[in-house]
């Protein structure tokens, strides 16, 4: 049996385009002589549809799309993901399902058992878990079909009491097939490979795993679909951050090699260890892990895809951002140009009396290097007019944070004014280190329609800048080398308000990603007072992050939908 994997980029609720892509994938599979073609989880409607699932019309359109698709599943089998209705009154109204289409009919239906509701996932809000298990029989083969999370219940501390493959093994399947929509983080490829290898070794079956690709608001899906043979050997890792299509021969995947770790009568599962995202990279220094070449290369491509898909799927074409001559805005500008094209990215340089002359020159030079449009609007006169009007209220109080924030909000107003006038979307340039500690001004430099670097630590931003300059100098070296500063008062530096970033990022990673408490972090040698200060900054600034724009997620724990904290909590504050 020849099985094709169609790794495609879908658009939530765009039934016409999703259906067209699926039909094109079926046609391509037929042309290559495939017996069966596999698509990804909820491909019919796009993942994750959220509360659209509560609309009967949305579900009706899913079924209408399936009716159109099955007309093309005549001589070929097709596995597609879609919501399906639960005929029983008890439980939720929908299943997260896979449909087997063949001979222009629905030949079988499989329901997802394990419904994640941690981090960015909320499937149990909408779906009923499967309450029966079966294989799909197709052309003399028994297919053990699972959906994404169904294969993740492994390790020493499983989240669920049921493991779907254990329910399917009594049917003696010939192959495991998983339809997935697994979001990207920079540990995910290692974790996916470990889980799929573990399955092939444990169950002595080959596995074909088809993952989604594309970006939906915060979530970036990286593709990287996988095929492992019965020997626990990776046969194919498909493209990352791109659509892809590959064909595989099941008989070849099912051949047991003499050197295999797999015994026909069971045996040792050496090499089948399942890594979790929290474990990857723990054997090295945190900063070395966050900024290693592999992670930075992936993060770069993930962010470019995230920007491109956000604009394309929202129907936007042009972006604007504030260019300060600092590294955050520089990296954001380069990513935007690479995602959207230089002709679609505009920047504003908005110097004040506290801006250094080299910051303006550096920002100008970057725009010239990229060939993108820029304008300079000094804010000194606007800022002073604010102070003049506020003088009766401020009286003779000394210059302080309020005056600094007026500058940031003036810049935010100017950016939004230009964005509104010309139909641009404002890209926010705040990084994760700043967002974590509240080092930003609401309605000022925290304004924007999309946060590009909000899940990227400051030291990762530096690493991205070096990556961008790996072949030639795009970002002026002075931007990379100079001490970071908001330039809102004379001689200001970030280190006046924050710990040094190389220490700050390590502590933040321990707390935010690894969820270690103050005792565990201090036990690793960090200064006690510093740890208490950093954790207090994180928790007392939750109110700012609640009002922030969507953040492109590239880590296993990003601010936003996947991290739910109370604004008024007292813990560590």
C-alpha cells in the first residue's frame, strides 16, 4: 500500500480555500499512484477554531466541505480531520474526528480520545472524548488512526488514564497513522521524534505522522511531518515551515531489519525514551540552550512565517513600526521585511531631545540597507506642549516616570495615526524580557496589532541579530554592540532599571518556562535578593500583559493564551 502525507497550510473558517487545497492534495496523490492520502488534524476547518465550534452553521459548513471532498475520494482513500456531531444527548455535542473517505463515501470515523486543556489548548471545552475504539480497515490493511494528543500519553507521569494505542492493539493493526496540529516551540521537534520513535519500538509498528503548517494568530505550526519504520528508524522528516508532500510504501516501512531493536516477541525498548519540552536542553547552560544555532535558525523562520501568515490570513499587506536605533526594533524590521517585502514595511524614527544622534543614524542606515521606507518625526515639540499643558497640574514636581511615559505614548500615538491613515498594521517590538518585568509603557511602546518578539528573550534577540548578519552586515554593528536604552532621560540605560540581561533571562526561563519556585532557583546559585526582585516584577506586571496584543509563540510557555495568571494575585508579589 502506498500512503501519501499532505502537509498543508490551512486557514481557520476558510472552507473554500481549505477544501481546494485538500482536493489538490488528493489529485496529487492520485497522480503519484497513492492508495491513501493523509491530511492533518481539523484540516477541513483549520486548527484551532475556538468558539466558532459553538455555531451550528460552522459545523454545517464542515459537513458541506466533506461532501465536496468525498466526490474526489473515488479510487483513493482519504483521511481528513473535521469536527463531527455527537449523536448522543449525553456529553458534549462534538467530537474531534477523522473521516475515512473512499468510493465517494464516508467509510469510517475515528474520534480523538485525549483532549488537551493545558497551555494553549482548550479542546475539552468543545469536544467529547472517544468512548469506543476501532481500527479502520482499508484495502486489506488495518489502520490504527489517532489524532495528535492521542499519542502523547507516555512518560513517567502520563496526563491521562487511557492510552488509545493500548485500546487499538487488540485489533492487530498493520500501521499507526496520526493526524496532528502540533504547534511549534524550539524543543518540539526533539519531543515529537522521541514520542514517535517510542511508539514504533513499543508497538512494533511503523508510524506515519502528518502535522499542520502555518500560523493562526499566536500559534505557529511548523510541519516537520514524520515517518518511522517498524525498526524505530526515522525514514523521513518533512520540511519545516513549508508545505510538503511525500509518498511512502507501507511494505518497506514494515520490514524488520536484522539489527533492529524490535523483537517480534517484544523486548527491550532502549532508545524509546520520551522527552518532554521541559527536559530538552536541561543538560546545558540555559543561555547557551536559548541561543544555540539550531534554536535561533528555527525561531527566525517561525517568526517570518508567523508575520507572513498573520497578514495574509487577515487580509493585510503593509506594516509599520517605530525604529529607535535599538536592537529590538532593528530585528523586528528585518523580520517584517523578509516576511512581507521591503515595499510593504514602513518605519517611523521619532527622536526626542534625549535620543542620541547615532541612534537616528543607525536606524536610518538599517532602512537604507533593507530598502524600506522611513520617515523622521521629531517629538520634542509635541512632548514640550504636553508639559506646558500639564504644568498647572504637575506644578514644580521633578522630572520622572510620568514624563518618560509621555514620550512613549506620543510615539505610540504617531505610529497609530500613520497606521490608521494608510491602512498599516503596527508591529510591536517589545521582547519577552521586557514584557516579563513590565519594562514598557501601556498605550506607548506596548501598542501594536501583533507582537513579533514578545516570546523572544533579550539575549535571543541579540542572537537573532547575529544570525541576520551571518553573511553580510544588514543590522549596523553599532546597534548590536551598544548598551540597550529606552532613551527617555539623559544617559539612560536598561541596566538602571533591570538586572543584566544574561542573568535576567536565565532566571526568567527558570520561572516562566520551567515553573520553578524561588527556592529551586536560588538553589542553582542565583542571588537571593535578585531572584525575589525578578519574580516580584513578573507577578506585579501581569496587568500590563493582560492588555497586550497577540504574541507569536516560539517557546513552550509564552505570555498570552497559554499562560493564565490572575492580575490581583498576591503570590510572590
